C-alpha cells in the first residue's frame, strides 16, 4: 500500500476497546511508547484488527488513521 502521508509509524495492536459505534485502538509502537486511535467499529472489522496484528499509525494533518499491509 502506498500513501502520500510521510508519517507512517509501525507497531502492533495492543488492545481494541469497542464502544457502540467507535473503537479505541491502542498501538504499541515499534520504537517504544503507545498511540491511541479512535476509529469506527466497521473499520476494525474491515481491517481485521486484533491484538498482536502489525499495523501502521498513519498521521496526516490532525487525524490518525490505521493501515495494515
């Protein structure tokens, strides 16, 4: 997958806390630390997110998206 965003931070899903409509995805970053993204539950399902899955936190402007390879 190619993106125009340069800030692509690799990590692994540490936790997925689902609410009614959105989910909080906690990402343990490869370089240390954590990042939390709030995305829709449908996106969690579409991306197949689960604890331990390798992902990228993609930062563009003021938003954080989650991408998988």
